[in-house]
C-alpha cells in the first residue's frame, strides 16, 4: 500500500477499536492519531470533512452531553460547527480513516475496509 492510512482513534470506543483491528488484520499499520489528546487543527479538520463529502454538522456526535448542553437546537454555519469541534474534540464522530483523497467514518467498523480498494 503506497499511501498511509491516518486513523483518528478513541481507544475507549468499541467501534474505533474494532475498525482498527480490522485494518490490522489486513496487514495495515495505520498512523494512529488519538484525536482527543491531539485534536486536528482547523485546516486538517476542514480537509477531512471535504474528503468525507459531508457537512461539518454531519460529523458532530449529537448524543454527547456537551452537544446537548451547548449546541442542541442552535444553528451555525459550517465554520461555526468546525469551531465547536475544535473547542470540543469529543464532538467529532469516530473513528475516521483517511487515505490520500478519501476518508471514511468507521461506522460500522467494516466501512474502513473500503479504503483498501
């Protein structure tokens, strides 16, 4: 595999652990980013959203307490939702795998295998 896969990972999340295990079972050793400890910057997050082909709000974990307390029912433009994720990385859906010009959310975990095609 010529391009490295960058894997935005939360080891406390079973979906994230399962997706990482699937990649490793295929012999892939991704560059693992513990995004709660080392969150992406604005440029990286914007790039990931573009590669996913979704809106920033679609990457928000709306079940999180911080979302319910501070953001539920509010309307922001794309930049505002990115600001929210930068301020609270826990809001970023997980896991995310990025390879070249493609990215995928690993929900279900098997989705990450599409990056191997």
